[in-house]
């Protein structure tokens, strides 16, 4: 704790953002404390005093990423208007992002740290659960509005799309331009389209 009357000599939120971007790009194991000092511009003692050790900083960075990203995804799926176009747009955007090999910090954490890292597992599971719940709600709205046939299963569709989205993040780390993500996205949209009522 800082003595009374003293303030931190760096922007904590900015330092966490810089650490998050470093962990996101390099992963936990490949990121050293020296790397974090360089990326944040904060001395080792300042990092430890503010965030704890490397693992604690990693968990805070992962949580900051999920906290910033997840509400935006939920909002996209819960907006006014037909629900299926919002789902299709999300699937397409994931595929497009993977063509750029942008990746996802949550998926990277799942690949590198689970199941051994219980703290990371909590954030990953919470992030996936939030997206799955939002997808379930969107498919439920779509069914209620007649966008889907009456016997469509919103929860099963949501789980299918969740796994597809996370899988696209994984294959997106591979050879650029393979077309795997875009092909899978198009196939998923076509498959969901078979569940729309015939007019």
C-alpha cells in the first residue's frame, strides 16, 4: 500500500491494457517479467506492488479482456429487430477476423492454460457461458418471432454456434488464407437457414 498522500506514478489502467496485449500476443509462458516491464514502462517493483506476481497480472489481464469484450457481444445479439441476422453477422465477423489471424485472448488462454490453471479456467468458462446464454436468448427470440421453426432447440443451436466460433479462433491461428473459417461459417449459416419456416 502506498503511504498516505502518495499516488502511483503510472496509469494503472494503461499498464494493465499494455500487459493484456502482450499476454494476448505472446502467451503466458513466453512472456517474462522483463517483457512486461518493457511493455508497460513500469518497474518490476511497481508491477508486483500493484498487480501481484506474473500469474496474478495474467489473470487480471485476461479478466480485463473478457470484461471489455463480452458485454459488446451480448449487446450485438440482444438488439432490436430480427435475431437471426445478428447471429449470422456475428458468425461472419468471427470468420473475417480469423482470416486476419487476430485471435482471441480467451481462446488462447484455454489452449495454453487449461485445465491446470483454475483461475484462468474461471474466466474462460464465464466468458463462454455469457456468449452461450446470449446466443440462446437470440435463438429463443428468433423462434418466438417465427424466424425459426417451432421445434428448433435454441440451447442446442447456441452451443453449436459457440463451439463453431471458438473453433474458428483456433484454426485462424494456422495457415492464413486457408478458407477454413469462412467455409465453416457459410455452412453453419446455411444449416441454420434450413430451420427457418417455409413460406
